[in-house]
């Protein structure tokens, strides 16, 4: 299993445990390069506090994370749309899903895309709905914590300074 898939599963578990700050930190870890994501999930297995701390620190540095994702939102969310096709949803769930598709940040989109890759193995469609509802319920806190926002220092500026 790829590090980004393992990280997505860790985020889902943290959501189930209602660990909001862990979810926020690990969502930022979805922005990290593959090597850094692997380091985060390896640490989570040995020492969860250290793994979360590493996710936070990596997100503060322009050296270890991908540039903001580009591309068409609809195309990026297509696997999630497809997974939800025909799934009966209650009114509140439907509203959360619609809101998620409108407001999702890049790390949240990456997180959901990774979960869809694990459908039928560790993840069920109801887990996708739960994750989108959770993210929608916690939107204000996640936004205020800066999830999906990038550090003001560009990689080029950091190179000049070092």
C-alpha cells in the first residue's frame, strides 16, 4: 500500500476517534512528498505523537510539500462522484456531500481520492460519506487552523535565504 493511502486510512481512523487536531495535522500531511508521507505513517505506527508532530512541521516548511494542486475540481473529484453514484443518502448526508464538493480543499480532495482507491478493502462507501460529513461539520475549525493553506514562503525564496 502506498504511503498516501496509508495516511488516508490513518486520517479516517482519527476522524472516528474524534481527534480533530490530529485530523487537521494529518490532512496537511497529504500535501507532503511521498518520502515525507512515508516518514509520517511510519512514525504514526511507532509513536503517534511524533507522527502528528512531523506532519505539522512538514506543513510549515516549503521544502517538503507539493505546490498547490491544480486542475479541474470536477475531474479530481470524479472517482468520489463515481463511488457515491446510486448510494441512498439521508437528507443531512446529502447536504454534507454537496457542501463538501463545493468547499473541499486540496488535501481533502487528495484524502478522499486515496480512500476511494481502498474501496472494498479497508474502506466502504459509508466511510466516504462519513468522512465528507465529518469534514463539512468541522469546516470552520479546519479553515481557521489553516488546513489546505500554504506557507507564505515560496521554495525559491527559501533557497535564496539558505
